[in-house]
């Protein structure tokens, strides 16, 4: 470990938070890496802030922050000039590498791609070869779509792979691979992808597409793939949901899809935060009303699905029903099999609040530890063994 002294965290940045550890419970050691508007910080189980990064020039705060294998932090954030970008910093906050939307757009044009980008957002991965693979938002204009006469600007997503010099080397565009006329929620915000997961066994990637209620597997092949969609997981996708008689048991408007088993192909388990917006309730296609208080109300679950690629089957392996959370959220399985849950905006707390919990992976989960924020919405909170790769605190 390296020890160094930092300045005090500005008082205006100090979050209002409350820690609960039920009697007899011991939270998993490590830190929670939290991102919300204007700042990111790491907090230990006692509720002490042990690291923070001040986005002094940011106009909207981070989407997320991740710890890299080299000990740096990788983040997506909004930047001045109504742009967005990716930034790598060391623990002292020094910028190591950066890519913003305007530079990316120019490089795509130079490389012969024709994408109308509006943002770099939601998720970024560092690939084994050092490339960045990330989600962007883009648009296309359509004329006389069914139910939408005249011109409609549709918002979709692309995945872009850039090398260490930030030059694009592989591009995937949802408009080329999905039906624009399928839009179960919030059209013309058509796809609203929010999470990427790399599958090392075959070099593919999983993409969580919130507004399609799908997680899709894409033929990335470590940057040489066709971009074809291998399968679609979710309601009206390619899989049969076992042990269920209702489409409500699928996930809807989900966030943070990530594989929790050591293998990510064949028969594996997938964790996700099932927000539940416009959940399909029955075979008639009735949906909840998009709130947590209507008739019928929407509800949210933290869930782990068992997925069998060969048989094209899926089942809820574990889940916990939560207060309705309209957006955001994350689910992780910890090494001791406990579940780490971030609820970005739970309806039972109301307003600008968020809640992070560790629970046991049981049919009736027991609360192990909880961190609640006031006046802040934590988009995606990650549990880390420590701030140093390979070290357990």
C-alpha cells in the first residue's frame, strides 16, 4: 500500500448518509465506489469517505466510475460545452487519458463512419488489448413509421471500440441490427442501452437495452466480429422462461446486467437490477402504469437469472422484491455469495434519495449492511475489496 495525505473534502461535497449494520451481522470488508452528480467517492463499511474525486469542470457528474487493473479510475462524465467523455485518472486525480464526444465524432468521420452521435454514456470497458469499448447515443431520422406520420428523429445506441490512441477500430449500430418498429416503452427514445459485459470465452459482449427489456449477445469476436445479434434475452426474445406462468417474471427496463458465475457461456448466471417500468403483467399484454403508486403499481426486483444458451431457457435463480425504483440501480454477487444492491431512487424513500444494501442470498434475504443517502441519487455503486487491485482490506 502507498500512503499519502490529501486535502479535506469540501464541505459542500460531503454527502448526507446513514449506515445501518443489524446486530450480529458483519458487512463484507472493502469499500463501496459511489457515483452521483458532481462527484465520486469510496466509502468503507463504517461510512467513512476514504477517497473522492471532484469533477470541478463537470456540468452533470459521472455516469459511473470503475477501478482499473492498473489502479487508476475510469469514468464517464459530462463535460463543459454540452459534451461528454471518458476519462482515466490516477488515485491522486491526475488525468491520464481522455476522449470527448467532439474528438470521437471527428475520428469516426475520418475513418468513414456516418454516425450522428449525441453522447458517450452509461458504460465503458477496458479490453484485454487496452482498447476502450463503450456505449454511445446516436440518432436517425425516419419517415412515416407506423403510427408516426412525417419525420421522426429516433434515439438509438452504438458500441464503439477505440485503440490506445482513441482511434475507432470497430463499430456496432443498433439501427443496423434491431427493428425500429419494436418499441415497448418511451419511443422515440428507442433503445437506451446502459450496460456492457465482456465474455472472454468467445470474445462476445452482452448489451443491456433498457427500452427493449432485453439483454442481447453481440458477435464482437474481440473486435473482428460481424456485429450480428446471437440471442435476445427477455420478454418476446429467444428464450423460454422456466418455472413461470407469467411474463411479469421477466425483467423490465433493467440496469447493470453482469455475469456472476466464473463462466459466461453455456449455462451461467446473470445478475441485474430489474427496475420494472412497464412490466408486462399477463398474456393479454397489460402493463403496470409506469409508477410505483398506480393501479396496478410497478415494482422492482434485484435478480439473478440462470441462463442456458444451448437450450435457450432461463429462470429466476434468486430475487428480492424491492420498492419501485424508476431508473438506475445495480446488483452484484460478492465472493461470500451475498448480494450487493444499489437502489438509485426507491419510491419508499421519496425524492432525491438512494440506498445501498448487502443482503444474504436466501429465499427470505437477511439485511447485513445498509447505506442510505439523502438528496443524492447513486446511479451505480460498486463493491470493491479495496482501492488497490488484488488487495483485500
